[in-house]
C-alpha cells in the first residue's frame, strides 16, 4: 500500500512538473477574437449543412450565436480551441443575461452551458430582433 | 529460466514512465524553439495528465475482480503454453495485437464501450500528453473480457499482461505531430503517428478508422484503414467537443448522456439502441452517427467538386 501511495505521489509531482513546463513554453495555438469572416469560417467547419443567415458575435470575440432556419448555432472558445452546439433558436433568443454574459443551456452533459459576453454595442437579444427573427 | 506465469516479471509501462516525462518535456521544448511541430495548451495538458493519473487510481479499484477472473479462467485453460518458448512470444504478439484491434474497434463503434473510451479522444490537441489521457471506466465497461480467450487457450496471464504493456508503450510515441511519415514499408506494416493522427481526427473523412495497436495490417485486412492526406489536415477531438476542462466531465460525460437517454426510453428497442448502437444512434435518426456524417460529407463533396470521385477515392478504397 505504501509503495502504491509513493508511486502515485511521485506521479503527481511529475504531472505538476510537466504542466509547469507546458505553461512556461506558451506554445498554444494563437486565437484571434472572432470577426464576421472568421465566425462564418468556424461555423462552416462545425455546421457544414447549416449556413447561417444571421450572426451575433460576443463582445470579447470569444463566441458566436448564429441563426440557421429554426436552429441557433452556438460556438465559444475553450482554451485555444472551440466548442460548438446547436439549439432551438427561440430558446437562444430567450436566454437570460447575467453579469454581462448570455447563458445558453445547451442540454448536453458534455457541454451543459455556454456563457458569451454581451456588450453595450452588441446586446443580447439583438436590439433589432426583427432582423434576427426574419432571417 | 523459469518465469512466473501469473505475476509479470516486469511492467513495461512502469519502466516507460521516465521516458514519458523526458519525451513530453522534450516535445514541448523542441516546439518552443520551433524545432518540432507540437501544440500544448496548458489546461488541456493538465487535463490529459490528470486523466492519466486518475486512470492509475481507477485501475486499482477494479484490479481485484479482474485479477480473480483471469486466474479462474487460467485454471480452466485448454493448454499450457510455455513462457520461455520464442514461438509463444511471437504468437502472443500477434494474437494480443489482433485482440487489441477488435477491442478498439468495439470501443468506437458501440456506445457502451465508447462511453469508456471517448475520454481518450476529447483533447483538441494531438501530442504526447494526449496519449496519457486514459480511461477511468475501462474496468467497469468490461473490455478486458476480450483478452480472456487467450488466457483460456493457455497463454499465461503474465505473458499477456507484458504484451499488453508493450502495446500500450508502443502506442504512446505515435501521439505526435512532430513526426510526419516513416518510410513506406514501415507505414505499410506498423501503426505510426500518421495513421494514428487519422484515428484521432474528427473530420468526417477520417471517422472510425485506423484502430490498430502496433500493426496497421489489421485495419488493412478488415477494411478500416484510411490514409492521412496532406490536403486535408486532421482536426482533433470528438464530433461534439467538450465544453470545459473538468476531468470528471471528461471521464463520465458519455455515461451521463447514456443515463439521460435511457431515462427517456420508451421501449426495449430504444434501450438496446442507446446502449449498444453506434455512438449518435437515436430512435428517429435525428442525431448523427459516423456513418451519417460520412454520407453527408460525401454528398457535399459530390455537390461542390467535379473531381469528388477522386477526392473520396481513398476512403472508398478503404471500405
């Protein structure tokens, strides 16, 4: 038992060391804030059969909500990568905003919630919902 | 020399631990100085390594049951194969690798076992640390049962355990983008970084392919081989990537999803489908499986490109 504990402790120390080295190296992918073109490219990769006709980009450029028919296409940054899900558009439109973030329940144990930054220039729901609703 | 047929004389994985640490650090440093291709995001790396550490602990919890079962089967074996015969080691090498192929294929193509294996594929990066993102629920999922026929036939448990360890260590070093391709003869016979990048890719073209452990010949034989194409770089991860770096979500999310689906099931057919259908199966076909994703991709290729036939040829040749 002692040998097992010793082995686990040694492994934990080595894990911490490797995480430290990875952190110091700073070799993650560079990720620029989304603009319309990059958001469309991201969504085209994630939802190739659902071309969006309305786009809302988070205030910090770290997420996007798009409308494709009756679906809302949601993508947000995680580390240097992206996570994407779809949900019914009406649910996205009625998602609450708390502490400057729109909270989207994705109904998936693998990614239960998306939190996208809302800014004054780009509020959620969109200030001109007719555009979003009619899209 | 007499070797204990029950207790392995050594564990290849234990011996390889220093190599794991040295090579991960080396890969990071080489990438830092642009001498090798590798991407490490610190939280992703921490998740991978924590999963590796957690799998050691999880393994301890089921080791007793697995050990007792293996011993019982070995006591009722058909033959007694010698541990000191070279041909027995050759046989165990091929049979263990073949068993690994089918274990791995099952782990991708049936949801119950995918739930245990999926965590290994949840990183959106492909580096040596990703190799250590190991399962916590393999013992419970029971995939180890697939190795019992070898024991029942008469291969000593220690021999099988050593070969399994060698296979695991072999598969470690192929989790890298730093090595592009080996000479053609090597790529034809062995599992390589190039083949395994395809296995970790979420591009529809590459889904459910290259299940090999050490030898890629099994994929070529059983029709699951897909080559890596320079014109289509691998995008790593799972079809629906995880929403955060929580290691408990990494370990259990698919089990939770199965539980949610079972709770909403309305018939035995649905229960069986949710448990043992391909990942993504749903009663009304509203979700995507690998097969439907590939079909949609092929349809898009055919629609946009006059040379779609050429583009999809490697995939079709592999099927």
